[in-house]
C-alpha cells in the first residue's frame, strides 16, 4: 500500500513503476476500493495550529465498502481483500514539494511545501537514461559538492557528482552490488527530499551550506580509502 500511487496505472498522482518480489509483480491495493465506492460518505478538512503563526490542515474521508454480493465482479471482490484485519485508518502523506512556477529569465523555480512558497535555483531535467527519474549521475557540480536536489521529469530527484572522491572510492567499488548502490542512492535522495520538503526563504542558505560542509567532510574521510581496482572501473 505504501507504493499504491506508483503501482496503480489508474492513479494519476505519480509515474508508474513495476516492483517485483521473488519474480512476481506486486499489485496495487486500494483500501477504499474507489472503483466501487466512487466517493466517500463523509469528508472534512481539519485545521491544526502547529505554531503561533503556522496552521496545517488535513482531510478526513470516510468510506463504506459494498457487501460481497454488491461488487461488480468476483475479481474486484478478491482485490478488495474484505477481511477484518484490513479495516481501519489509512493515512496518506501528501507530496512533499511541488513546482509552482519557473522564471524563464532568471531560471528561478518557485516550489511549494509545508512552509509555503520558496524561490530556488534548481535544475529541471529530463531523464537521460532508463530509470533516471530520481537519481542522475553528473560529471561535476558547483563548488564540488557531492549532491544537489533537482526535479527530473517532474519528480523530486538528486544529482550525484561522479567527480567527488566519495563517489570514486565508495560508489565505484560497489557498483556491482545493486543493493549497496540502491542504499547509497536512497540515502542521498532522502536528504534531497527532506530539503525540498522543508526549505524556505529563511533557511535555504543553511541547506546549501550543509551540502557543502558534508561534501567537504566526506572528501576528507575517504582520503585514506584505496582507489578502486582497474577491473572495478570498467
């Protein structure tokens, strides 16, 4: 269910992916069975004060699933998974950051997140290869940082500097280990997603300095690591 919006071809909220476990494709599951229920029986927007100045809001929706004999087909009934242990509260987190506008003259991109609108200098890119919707290697980045946030095909993404010593001495020796590379990519992508979800006009400089400082520290930490072997470079 965590990946419902990505697995369901009928869900317009995100680009679709295929996830296989032990060779079998994972199927999307909609706990509200919207194809049958169509709409909630009740809906309310609740506002909550999170500080003296800030107010957040969330939407509560209630659904009642049909009886077993009211489903349109046996296939839909099986996909609904009508068991007591599947009933309850399901919380959906909204997208952490969206693109609001792009200034064609300055190149500034205005995004919106839980802190409101923020203007950033951030790359809007197209995938250059298969599977590059979230992680894109790049030969170099400004100030030699290891990573920077970006949007690739509208998705929150990360650009990773392949010229940084950390990439050379940590990524390259492990490039044949898919799990290790996926873990490294996920960690850095998570840092970018957290930045885009929390950045504001007052703190965006702090995030830039953090990326610069962490990149500098990692450069020092890998100084004593061995260079990758010749066969690892190809």
